[in-house]
C-alpha cells in the first residue's frame, strides 16, 4: 500500500512537472517577436503537412522531403504541379494546408515587410540605437559638421560616425556612412543610444543658434555627460570664447578647437596682406587625399636636422611643416635643429 501511494505521488509530481514545463514553453513562445512566432508556426505547419502527405500517399510522396517541398510550393501559391495528391484524403489535406498555410505565410511576409519599414523609419527619424563600436560621435548638425563628415567619408571609408542633433527633423546625410540619433546630447539616454560607451572619438561642435557663452556652456555640459559614461573617449570640442578654454580642459577635453581664433587669424592675415586668407582657403580645398597630422619620428630620423628629414619625407609624399616640441606645443622650423625623440612631426600626409 505504501509503495503504491509513493508511486502514485511520483506520477502526480511528474505530471505536474510536465504541465509546468509545457506552460513555460507556451509562455516563452508568446514572448517571442511576432515575426519569429509566425516563422516557427509556418515551418512547423509545412513539416507537419509534409510528413502527413508522406503517410497518406507514400506512392506519390516517396520521402518526407517530397512532402515538405510540396507543402512549401502549395502554401506559397506557386503550384509547380510536379507533385500533386491523387487520393481524396490527400486532396482534403491539401485543402487544409491551403486554408491554413497561405494565411500564415501571408501574415509572415507582411510582418517582415512591416518590421523592415519600421526599422527604416526608426533609422531616418533618429530613433534606432547604434550597436557597433570604435566609432566617432559628432554632436551638432551644422555646416562644419557636414564638411567634417563628407571629408572623412571620402578619405577614410573604414570610419563610422554617429551624429547627435535635436534640431533636424530626420537624417540629414543619408548618402554617407552616418548613423543619426535625434535628441539632446547632454542627455545620458541619448548618449547611450549613440553607444558612447564604445566610441573612440567625440567631436562636439558649437551651436550656431545660441550666444557664444551659452553655446560654450552647452558644449561643456555635453562633454561632462559623455566623459562620465566613457572616460577614455578622445574628446575634441569647439569653444568660441577664450575664457572657456580652460573650463573645457577641466571638464575632460583632450583637444580644444577655438573657431573664433582661427577665423580671426585668417581675417587679420587678409587685412595685412589682402588675398592671403583666400589663398589659404583654396589650398585647404585642394589638399587631394592629404590631411594635417602629427607623426612620431622613427629611429632613423632622431638626431637628423629638420631639413634632412623634410627632404626624406618629401620622397614619401609627406610635407613636413614643422616640429612640435615641449609641453606647450611650440613649433620649430629651424633647418639645422636636430629631431629629438620627444618631438612630433607636424605634416601633410596621405
């Protein structure tokens, strides 16, 4: 009697466990995305009817694969006619497949199309999260940002960019490898959507629609937010007022670009020598395939005079403009000055 009760209890527990597992499987199935659920349902239906036709008409459907092939062709309304049921039972099964399978497949393809359209809409409207790593995040859409993106896209196809802006209604540069995120860049949620945690570079441009001091304040706030999420990102910021340069460095900027200083330099050059700024601007536009860069001197260049290294680099299509030395970035162009190990070569290079 005791053993019988124990066996009954085991059977009851096993039945409850099977019921619980079945319920968990069904619950997890309904949590799947609609496209995946429809795909699994359609696949199961096709395999089921393929096996059923093999059972009903083994002479016509010699293998289960023949049945699956027929089920796919029939439910997709293609109807090749190479294999068709010949018995009444087989034809009834075909009617059931047409009624069930066609509806499921139609719903599946409609869901796939809807998902693709929704993804494209999310991409163009700036709502799609960026998931890759090693990219450059650019904050602010303006003429400077547009020129930067187009120039880098032409000369470095391997780089990927994420543009963050709250003012444009949709993706402003669909013909370039740029992922658009719509929102305020000082918001952590927006920065996380741009995957700032995995970004390599951060470029913050000044807002041209605000006063200079206000634009600098927004730049520094955005920089603080980005650095809090990714302290190792190399941050380049545009600062308009000289008094905020040190504030930007204190906030974590690795490099500061003073736009007004550069513009005033060009203006002063034109006042002293009319046409100088235009010549410099033309030269910048015609730097085909070359860019300003800092190079580390190799072992052979260390100890050689500036003029000798300049001639060596010219043979490699690299134009040495000067040598950066010292903590303050002093530039030397003295032809006899020897290159030191701590120097950096300021040059135009491919």
